C-alpha cells in the first residue's frame, strides 16, 4: 500500500496524467459547463464563452436570406411571415431573437453565414459534433487528436496552473477536453462519506485511474466550494430573478439556469473561458414551435451573460456553433432534415457585430450542395480562430497547425474589436 | 448459453404488459381528450378529463409494474444473460417516448420486438423493431408520405418524405455510420419505407396510399418492382441484416459493450463471419465472442457497467429476490432503483437520442455519477434487506476468486457491515465487467 494516500497528491497525479478526453455526443437534458482558468495577466479581461448548439441548428431559419429571390417559398410552413426583423437588407433575423435586436443595433451581435466544419455527407450528429469540438478535419482524426480545440489553444498559453483546474460533470464538453488543465462543473453534486470510508475508497480506487480521478475530483469540488471565500464571489443566485428572466418551464431550462448562474459566478472571478451546450436543435418536425423555444433559450442565455457580466461584457465574446446546417427545403413534416452549411452566432462587447459575415453561395438548385443543402463558403473553424486571435493573440501559424490542424485560416475579417 | 436456448422462464414468472393494452389506452385517451376539448367547462367535459387522468395513471402504474418485473427477472434468472442481452439490444434499437401513453411503453416494446429474438435471428429482430409502432412514432415514419403517392398528390397540405427512420436504420441499426451507403441510399430507402404508418387504433399498418410508387435502388439493389407492399420492405430489411457491414457493426458493438472499448479486430472478424454463416442467428455470434481468447484477457480494465446494470447486478449479488422487489411499497421501488439510476446519468426510456446510451467509460465515470454510485452502495442495501451479507463473503459472491487483495483488505477493514458492503459494491472490480 502506498503510504501517501492523501487526496491532494492524488489530485495532482490525476491532473498531470491528462486522462480526460472522450466524446459525449448528443446529450439533450444534460448541460455540463466547462471552465478554464487562465493565470492573471495572460488573458487579461478578455472572456470567451463557447456555446455548442447540439442537434444541428437551422441557420437558414435563424438568419433568413430574404434578399435571395430563391428563398421565397422555401420555408412556407416554418415561417409564418407574421413578423419580420430586417438586419441588413439581405438577411432577416428570426422573430424569436427579437430580444437581441438592441445588441445588433449596438454592434454587439453578428453572424457568420454559409459556414460548416469540414464534415461532409454522412450527416451524423455524433460524428458532426465530434468534428466540431475536436476541430480536426475528419472523423478518423478525432481520436488521434485526443482533445478539443479550446484545450489546444490553452496549451499555447504558458504557465496555466494545474492546481486551479479540475473536472466535474456527468458528461464532457469535448471542445475543452485535453491536456491543458481545466475544470468542469455540473449542478447537484453530493457525496457524504465518513473519513474512514473515504480512505478505504481511496485504497480501492488507487489502481483504477478513471475511478480514482472521478472520486477525487468529486471530493475536491466539494472541498473547494466549501472553502470558497464568499467575498470572492458575486452572488448571482438572485440576479436572474431581479432581472425578471423568464426561462420557460422544463427540466432542460432549469439546468440551463443553473449552468448560467455558475458560469457567471466564475466569469466574474478568475475564469476567462467557458463552454456549455444548449441541446435539442434537431428540428425534423414542428420546427416553427420548437425554434421559438430554442431561440428563447439562446437569447436568454446571451442576455443573462450580458447582464451578469456588467462592464466585463465589453471584453466578452460569445460564440454559438452547431455541428451542421439543415436542408434548404422543408421536409414533409414541417421541419428540415440534416444538411451541410449553416450559421454561427457571435455576441459580446468585444465583437465587431451589426453585420453578417461570409460569402453568400445562393439558393438556386445549381448553387446547393448536393442539390439539397446550403453550400458552405467558409470553414466555421476560421471564425473561432479569428476570435482566439483577436482575444488572445494566437498566431495564424499556431491556429493552422496546433489548434485546427490543416485549416486554411484565410483573410481575417476582424470580427473582434 | 444453454439457458439462452431454453424457454424464457423469467418472462413467464414476471409478465410484462402487452403493448396492445397501451395501444388501447392510447386510443381511449385520444377519445377522451377530444370530448374534453369540445366540452370545456361542462360536466361532460370534466368527466372526460377525469377519465383521461385515470387512464394516464393506469398506464403509469402498469409501467411501474413492468419496470419491477424487469428488475425481478434480472435478480432471479439462473444466469442473467438473457436479461443483459435484452438491455443491450433494446438500447441498440433505442426508442424514446413520443406521446403521453407512449412514455410508459418501453418495457412492452422490448418484450414484443426485442426479447423474443435475443437468442434468435437478428433479421427477425430488425423487422420487429423497424415496424414497431413505438419506433415508427419515434423516428417520424408515421408522417413520411411519398410525394407521388395517392395521398401525396391529392393532399392540399404540404407533405413529403421524412428520412429519419431510413437514416437511423442504416446508420445505427444495421450498416453503421462507417458503412458503405450514400445519401442517395438514405433517400431511396426512405421512399421505399413510405406506407409504413400507424392506423386509428394506434396499430402498425401498411397504407398503400402513402407509398411512393416506382422502383427504389438501395445499396445497388432495386426494390419496388412489384406493387407497393410490405414484402419489398421486408426484403430490403432482410438484405440489410445480411450485409457484411452490418455483421461487423453488430460484432463491434457487442464486443465493445461486453469485452473492451477497443475490441480485438480478429475477434470482430470471427464474430461477423459466424453471424453471416448462420444467416444472422445471434447465438453463434455470441459464442464466437466468448470463445475468442481476447474475451478472456483480463489484463486490462473491464468495461464499466451502465447504471441500470450496476444497480441490478448489485441487487443480484446481495441476494435480493425478485419477489422482494415485486413486494416493495409504492414509491420505494423508484426510490431504490429507477430514481437512483437516473441520478447516475441514465434516465431509463429517455436515452439522449436514437443512438442510445454511451459506451465510453468516461461518460459514466464522472465525479457526479460516481458519487451517486457510491451513495447507492452505502445506503440502499441496508434499506432493501434486513440482514446484509458479510462483506468478506460478498467479495467472493460478487467478484470471485480473482478479487484484488486491496478489496479483501477493505472488506475486512470496514468499520461496520453497511460500510463494508457499500465499499465492495462501490469498488471498481464490481463496477467493471
């Protein structure tokens, strides 16, 4: 038996061995949130929040190319045409995102359209999300990459402190998993053991790295939360109530509220990078109603972050990305099927918003990808790359070699102020 | 293996509600809802609403009984192989609830479409699952209508093909995401599947009026040569079941679940060959897996059990009997089993998507989930049993002679019996296969 069976030494061991890194593909109802702390001064005040929209958000419905003559009539059951929110003359915004219009007007909301990951043709959510989060070019590369692109960006930042990071969660955000230290958190953790039983568990878990790490992190987070100096944290629990945030009903919304609470709690502290998911975008049927609910969640999430961050919002960037777009034409069930090109949302005071980035490929039959999908004209990873470049000064060559191996970054349109 | 080939004794001892019972309740609930909506704020309407509530409660109670039966079968079966395989294959053909009554039918679906075939032929299971009303509803086949079908042509409303079922059969149920099919195959297969639907009695039907006419080429073979009907759909499903990509995909999934997250290539090849040679019979494939040396290599860590398997196998190891489970007071069963399993990350009959539950250990062995597993092990055994087994004996019954020394030490060193039993059940040796 190892005489030094103390929890702290295990914690250090399990962190330095970098054991995490596997995919949790489509997980509606589970909204883990992932954090990374950066040492003082490195990231400064710049914050990056990545929201993974699992299920394939219909970019054509969210940012509607009404200026394209071929768009008319394509979405007759999805778009009731009752309310229009013109953005720039060519695009309209989905009416459910109306609460975000002030951000658009203030230049704090923008989009990239006709974007996609390099994933093509099979249109599987699971492979699509793996590619989106790993940031590599093909399914075969996902495993060998072993981690997500946000994590690989962290590895480029010298001096990230192991002791400030740990992982907790029912499922992982692959986008931030990998070698660089980070923490994860999921609502409602509880573990109550006598010290004697705890010590015996340590004996049992000693030779099984997965269990050892899981149990020790569970302990560690309880310890950390218990010893948190309350003066370090802004109390956000009543923040949303004060702002009158109406998040709707249902389990997944409750989880999102908790997720946002905790995210804010950390972002106003040391944390500079956070990632979480909003799930359920697979709108094969009844899209009109479902998008209403989903986009309300998304806009509430963004407005909650804005309100909670206060002046820090001015140096914050929120990126909302999805695994692929949906078919240009409606299916027979008032919805859309899995497609290719889609849209990405960016918000925050650090963003050069008020515009829709990207080259529009057109919607005539000949312009479509495989005569059914929006043709991607840019790699969505480029935009994530531009954000990291603008926020943290990651070099183009690092972005193209380390963060997104094989990516051609193209010309940076300057999405960060 | 011999018990698998024998009659299904557990199914007789602990029966599960016939799916048709729920279908009838569904029809009844729709009828009552119609009356209620037409007679708001009247006695007739209120009576219908009360009847609706009662129907839903009845359905829920039946489901609870069915869930108990599943647990009881698992602990009482001489070996739990059929129970394990039913869980595995029900997950392979995952269905998630789509309606109010439908949320209670997972067990009945498995009983009808999956369990009879776990020791039979995969082709039969595929046909039964793909045509099961719960699957038809879950993957939107009930609203997929051929654009050139009589209904598609005459309808005022915009109607068309929904690819969902066709895609998931190819991607998840048969060939696998890496299988040799194209988007065109998905599209054509979806066209071929039109006509499969649900009738007014909530039963499966083939409705020729929805069926897309013409010939449909799927994986290089043309279907739809004869007049529209189930025959050609069955033929296509049978062909898919016998495809070499399907054989490898199923072999890989089984091996991944029962042996290792990185299964041996040679084992997969042998399993696939056994399956193909036996015309999709599953027993030869299981046998090929168990006979392969890689299945007996215990040098690596085994796969972590899913929460439901963990809790059932713990109850089994403790010696809890099926009759005890059936006799638990109302609410206690949920509290000790399904509710706990949900906290460990597995909300039964509500998998995340059509691909079912995750295989990767990292998905299940998270701090949160481990905390709930430990807490089950520490708390529930003493609530479920009057007399707990001696932790040192439990090491032998639950894990056997290969139990690690550290576990034997811990079982001895525990400060009391409750803690000792909890530690044995919380050990990696027990949580892994």
